[in-house]
C-alpha cells in the first residue's frame, strides 16, 4: 500500500488525489530504501545508507541480522526490507567511513535532529535501537570476517579495497524504510495519470487538449527537431514529495 508521507502527501495541493486525478501504471515507480521511516522524508542523512555500501556499511533488521546484499539495487533492497515484516531496518557504519560518504558536520546535524545515533560499542548501539545485542555483535563480527576473506557466504556481497571493516569505534546507525522516490514519479505523471477529460492514458503519449493543466505538473509537447516528446514545466517545478511503502 502506498500512502502519502507527512505534510507533502494527501494534503499537498499538487497531490493527484486532491486534484481528483486517477493514477494508473503505478508499477512504473522508483523505490528509495533509505527514507526516514515515519515521514518518508529523503533528507541529507537518508543519502548515507545509499552511499555507504561501497565503503562497508551494513544493513540489519530488528533482529540484528543482515537481510540483503548491501550492494544490490535499490528495488531489491526495498523488497528485502518489506519481506522482513519488521519496520524499520538500520544502517550501521563507523566514523572512519564518514569522510567517504559525507561530512562530519552533516552527521552532527543529523544527530541533532535524531536521525543518526552515535555510540562507543555495538552493545550500546543495540540498546539504543532496541534490537538484540548478541545478534548485532555476531552479525558485525561475521561481516568483518567475510570482508577479510573477500567472500560473503550469506548474501554474496562483493568486497573491494575501498571498504572499511566495522572494527573501530565510534559506531553510528540510522533507521531506514522504503519510500516512493516521487520526484521520479512526478517526472512521469503525464504518462501515468488519467486526467479528467483526457482521452489517452497510454504511456509516452502527449496530453490531449482536454487535459487540465495545473501549476507544477508537466505538459507534453512535440519537439520540432525530433519525433519524440519533450517535457516542459507549467509553472514552477514540483516539490519533492515522499510516499511511504507499507
């Protein structure tokens, strides 16, 4: 089930449900697995779990266990999260990874907002996350061993020399959950929305003259230099809107 997240969803004047537009072809969406679990916001901290796999970040569920190859595509990670049946999941990293993923200032701002958790031990991390300490410690110990061996027998993660083992404190964690990456969806709204008075609902077809144009949505026009459609904005570009999954 897709539900609007926070104040940018059903109460948004640009939301299709407010405009009484009927969405179709919603399979053509992009999921982002690392949104803030309660609001679906894609903020600066939400980028760290996305940047982290190449540097050794580990994803765990509420049982303290890995549930996916962290190097997988976003749609694969999103579905693996949903299949855990436990919300949310978490990314674990250490301070040595921060310069590779962002800046310490960003992390400190995220901590002030309650997005990142910083601790000195994995046991303390587990306590703050409300997950089993023994399981988290075993998971990280095993993963460190897999990295040293260059082989992941659990999920087949590919290891590189850029990755950092989770052996040195302090440790950090951030909660995450899939959300519809709606900026991508908005970029396709003319293709996937059945506008009132619009005869054509097929993808990659221009809106007919019967479609009502709303500020912030897009209109399709034929490019004079090509046979393909081009997209132009009617008014200002849309705001980024998130829809939580599940």
